[in-house]
């Protein structure tokens, strides 16, 4: 299922519908298909289109965590919290703070 969605979304990359939402959707499908590193690449592209897309920051941090790059994930959460706070997106900021605390705590325990 995800493979079909990934193919459909990839066909739209570079076309008139390419943008933050398309890249976010592609990354979400990649992450669901256990392709975390590829998802992170697409999320970075989504953020090139819209650096204030707080959901993309949150998913980027999750992708980086799953790809085994906790340092980059921490940076993404921190930036995402800044963006969400500046936009008044309190729910996203709160969620990212929780995930950031868990990630930092896990790193201090390892």
C-alpha cells in the first residue's frame, strides 16, 4: 500500500503541485514504510518550501530519531518548538517539548 502511495507522490515531485505539503505527504509515506532516512530528506525539502511548517519539523525530528541520528533530531525539535511557538501553535510546541525531553533523557541514560 505505501509503495503505491510513494510512487504516486514521487511522480508529482518537480511538477506544478510540488511543495511543502507534497513533500510532507511523501515523507509520511516513507516513514510508514520504514524508510526514515529518506523521509528526513523529503522533510528537509518540505522545509525549504515552508520553513514555518511546524508539523514538518515534528516529523523531521521523528524521522531523524528513527534513522538513528538523535543529535540532529534534538536540533529539529528545538527549531520546531521555536517555529511553533512563534506561530502560536501551542499544541505542536507542547508535543515537541515532550518528545524532546524523552529523547534527551534517553540519551543521558545510554
